[in-house]
């Protein structure tokens, strides 16, 4: 299997607080990996290190066999897309312009080609009819779908999703998760930090459970959810199951 992402001995601290401690794992081409764990366990920091939004203190990260520390950072970020919980769209631009800008500036596509590609991916996420709308006039779920389309426009090898539904109301959570499920079925490589346990259980190829900056357990969802090997994962899943039945 071809590794799209390979992480070796990754470490990151903020001041005296060690947030990531000797993280090692790989993501294979076409794989959907979800990362679960309590807030503050290091999940989002690991994603931000992969995209060099945070600079690791130690360790190596490879994308398609190349160190992320070598080469152009904008090119790296075009290959490793990121969808944030707060959308990060340009408020002063339309939906279409949000999807065109990076293609023209980073990939050096001509504007006509960039517009065609933007329409293609906006259609895929069900947002093409809003192409000329200012991004400020969209709901949270609509903004998140535009953010996903924007990443797809950049021909990325993998998309990192950092709690993509945590800022959404319950009604719009499903519309975003449905887009992500469709992309997973089409073979897009995805790394998803999420509190949506049903998504982790039903859509993932592999689940990674983190606690206190380390990977405690990882495996196929049917293994982790049915037969967790550690007390910490059992406690975490117990809280989730209690919330589901409350």
C-alpha cells in the first residue's frame, strides 16, 4: 500500500506543555482515518503540524515520500488540503471567487480553467447554485461545503478535516457529513478529527484514539468500538454511548 502521509517521532510543545509526544503513524492512499479523543488530546495540533500551520519541535512528516520541510510551503498546502471548523472563507469574495483564487495564485491556472474546475466541484458538494453569492450570506453548513469544494479545486492528495462539524447546528451537520461520506466512497484520502462517533464508526477505514498527546490505540472501527483494549478508550466510548442514550 502506498503511504500518502508518514509521521515519525512527531513532538510538539507549547511552552512547558507537551501537546504531542512521539507520534508515529501512516495514512495510505484512499484511506479514511478518523482521529478521536477528548478536547486537548493533541488531535488538532497533529493536523496543523501536517499542514505546517504549526512547526513541530521534533520528528519527520512525509507526504508522498517527500519531507514537508523541503520545497514550497504553498505547493505543500495545495497538495494537503485543510478544512477548518471555522470555514476560513474570504468574506469579501463570492463562493466562486473563493474557489478560484487559490487555483490562480498557487497553481497558476488561467482564470477560465479555474472557473470551470470551481463549478465542477461546487456541483459535487451541492453548492453551484450559490456560486455568485457572497460567502457571508451562507449558512454554516453551506460555508463548510464551499470550503470542501475549495480544497478539491486544488487537486490535493489528501484533505485534513479539523472538527468540520463542531461549529454547525444539528440540522446542517448531516449535510456536511453526507458530502464527506460521498468523497470517502469515491476514494479520496481523508484524515478527520471529529467528535462524530457515528461517522468514525461507519465511514472510517481506521480509527486513531489519542489521549494526552500520544496515540493510545488504533485499528479498524469494528475492533475499537466493539472491543477496546485500554481503559482510557473504554471510558471515552462509555461517555459517548451515554450521551447517545441520554
